[in-house]
C-alpha cells in the first residue's frame, strides 16, 4: 500500500519554524500561505525572537507552543537545521517539510548530514520532504505550505522546479486546469518521487499526476509505480542528452542514450513523456477531457483548405491516421454540406460556415457518428464570428446573426459529443472567443496551435488509450559470470536456450585443425579479445575447407597476434535478416534492452527500439515490427518472411540472462540471424560493470 503520508497532506496541526515578517525570507511566504486556512487546523508560527509575525503571536520555540504539532515546516539557516529537526520530533511531529538547503546538493559533507537527519526522522517514525525543497500544498485539505497559490483542480504536481510549477499553473489556467496537490521534491532524502506517485494514485481527488524530475532516484520503481497508478502520469524531465553513451564499449551502449532509457521506461509504464511545459499542459488538457479511444483514425474538419492540409500533416506527424473517408460517410456529409465542400478527409466547409454557421455542428455530428472515425480534429476559423462581435479581433464581421449562429453551433457540438464517446479536439485562431469558451467549458480542449491539437489527440488515442505494455519483474540474481570472454558468454546464453552454431576456441594450428575435424565447413574464423572484431579485420567468413581455414588463420595471426581464436560453423545467411539484441544496465532504471537491425551497419542505420528488460516474447515481437525496417521481416522483393516469433523468443532469453546478472554492464548478441526456419546467434559479448 506504500507509505502512510496522511500526516504530510492532512495534518491535525501545523507549525512554521522560521516564520518571518521579512518578505525577502521564505519563512514569510510560507507562513502567509499557511494562515489562509487557519480555521481548518491550528497553525503555529515560530520565530526564535518571539513577538509577533504577520500580526500573530509567534512562539520562540516549538516547545513553547505547549501542545503536540503533527507537521512542521523548517525554514531556518543550515546551521540550525538539525536542532530544529530534533525539536520537531520532540513535540510529536510525524511529518517535516524541510526547506533549508545545503545538504546532498552541496557535496559529501552535506550528504553525510542529510543521511544522519533522515536516519533520525525514520527512527522516530516520521516522514520528511526535502531538504532543499519549496514546500507542499493540498487543496483538498486546505493545506497551503508553499510560496504560491495553486488553483484547485484534479492534477497532482510533483516537481523539482518551483518556476516550472508556476509556469504550468499559468499555462493551465486557460484550459481550466487546477491542482489537487503540489509537492516540491527537493533532495528526496526520505519521501521520494515513488512514494508520492503511489500516494497520489490513491488520492481520490487526483485525476492525473504531473511530474517534473531531474533525479528519479530508483527509476524502475518510479516506472512500476506509474504503471500501477490507475490514472494518467505525465513526465517532463531534463538531462536526456547523449553524453552517457560516449564511454560505452558495445554497439548497444553506444546507441543507448539517457533519452532512450527514459522513453523506454515511459512507454512500458504508460507514462506520457513530454519535452516542454507547453506540451505538458496540452497533454493534461487532453486527458482532462475524459473521452479516449484505442483507434487512431482521425477526421480532420476545417473551414479552409490551408488549415486542413496543415492539420492533416500535424496529425500524421503525431502518429495519428488520416484515412480517406468511405463512400457512405461521404454521402452523409454531402447531405448536410453544399456542393463545393470537400468530404474526403480533410473535410472542408469551403465557405459554408459563413452562410450557415450550424454547418459546423452538422458536420461534427456526422463525423462523430461514423464508425470509421475514432477522433475528430476541428481546425481553422471557428470562433472568429463570435470574436468579432465580442471585440476580440475577429475577421470579417458578420454581425450578431453570424456570432449568434456560431455560438448555437458550439452548443450543438457539445450536445453531439454527449452522445458519442469519441475525442474531439479544436484548434482555433480565436481560442478565447465566446463560442470557443462554450466548447472549453464543456470539456472540449481548444488550442491556438495546430500542433498542440494534434499532440492532444495523440495523448488520448491509439496506444495511449489502449494501455501500457507493462514492466516484467526482475529475475532473482544468478551466480556471477565466471568467464566474461567470448566463449564464456556464449556458454551462459546457450545454457538459457539461445541457439549458436558449433564453435571451438583455439590457440594454435593444432587446435585449429582439430576443430576443423569436429564439424564440416564452411568455417568462420574470429580473433578473440577484440572489441569490434569486424572493424579490425578479425573475422573471416565462408572458409570452404581446412586449407582455407589454416591459410586465414596464419594471415590473421600474423597481422593481429591475438591470444586466441574461435573456429565456428558458417551459418546459412541466405534469406536471413540480421538483428542486434543488447542490454545496457542503467544506474537509475536497471537493465534496458535494445533490439534493432543488426550487423556491421548497426550504428550507422540506428534502427533500434528500447524496453526495460527482461522483455517478454510478445513485447519483443512488438518492438521488432515497430522498427522502420520492420517490413523486411515479412519478406520484400520476393524474399520469404522470417520467423519473427522465434526471434522474439530468443530476445526474451537474452534479456532474461542480462537482467539476472547485475555484474554485467552490457550484454550483446550481434548479429542474431533470423531465417524463415528459426533464429541463430552468431556473435556475443559482455562487458562487466
């Protein structure tokens, strides 16, 4: 059930230590907000000088209050922080909000102090938010312990940035977005992001959870908590660059960036990943509308050809489908539109809106009723007629008749939507117009930018509405890998059911010839203990017999002087597709799998997909078919289809092995040859942590 945070969000009493009359001090802002709900619970102000603060008597210490206090906010200089914590625990505090900074973020000495404080808090059975945080708020319990007011609503905002929280509030206001809770995460020394996601998932007044995080702590635990939340989680994060891939030793490591890891975790957990505060607002506005659909077939409806074409492109860029409408649907549209209207998709009024504003509503009604339409994106001038009447800068004024007609059309659109459980999103040149406000107040998202409308629909259609793939549990740790060399890694994977060609390690010509007697040619010769054997000329293929094998060995050994070599049976490459399967161990999210088009051009083509490991076979098949070159698996230009289920089963085994061996930092099979009759691993390597 997670940790009990009742004392944090609904305490029986509150004290602000460091309350001040000085507007420059944070204790002033928090105390001012805390007093907004003085009638809900006792609010005590503490200032070491006593006297009055904000016109209220201030106690010189917590002990001087003379009664227990359940939640204590500490906003004092760092030198007095530990003493303030002890005083809070002594007066019975079960929750502490630590605004004071200068701990883990300041270096090793600060980290040691922070750990000592957390140990003391936990020993007392209390919880601590922070340190180095900006406070908390819960509008549902009238708890206001942050510097800013948060409009009430259904979004729980968990943020490591105060300014971003303020921006989200400003951006959300036009969409009617408000907040059930706000928590400034701070250093997450005790109460973590995971604890808060779990608690907000149980909070009835919270409909969606918005997160801005730079430090996930235990990233996999965050993904599991988000997957189990039972309500939308939207994530904005920073630090998603490529620097972490620079030191990688395998293709998998070089291709796996921090952004890939976060995106994989979000996809598996069903988290909506966004890149900017604006995009977060767009997604939250869409999610608040309620209607969701598993389909992505989108009807674009416009009153101008340009807007329609731009919106159709934006919709497809966002992952939506904009198919041509079928004959029966086109016939029904022609019955409510005039001759010059376009009914294929985009559907274009072609000026009819100025003649009959209710044609907007008639068209939306027909589109929502069509079985072949999953969602509708309305774009263009709608709102302009009422805007011109209301002095909002609308275009050609049609007088009150057009304005009234447009407002009536908005009301009819709302009525149509009430009978159709499909998403409708609107882009308007005049989103603040009275008719657009009618739509917005009914829960229909209205945006000024076409790309925002498309992104909003993407958040509530297709895979986003169908649910997350899920996160497989980590297997129990296995016995550590004893031999991290090539044949040791092959043996580890083979024991798990990964098929390989016959092979033998050799160190001299005698071994080489003995190996040639064990299995028939053609042969493959590999120089071992080289990071990228092909790049170094350490691989010879299609050696037809013993003489060719011996000649290749002598030439390769003279050039490379490797300590050992591998003689292997040459696989039949005809009709095969080469894949790469790798697992990279991320310090936050644990093992992360990568699958994609393999072979020597892996890093050049970069056609790869990611998921948290281990990867079940069904999920592996989804990843393979989602590749840009996924069509190769089904056969092209006369080539036969390959055995994708066999490849998926091997991927499951490889990722299971990697997940069970935490000592392995990178594990890779490249290539994994997939043929019509099965899958065969042709090369493998492991890098220990």
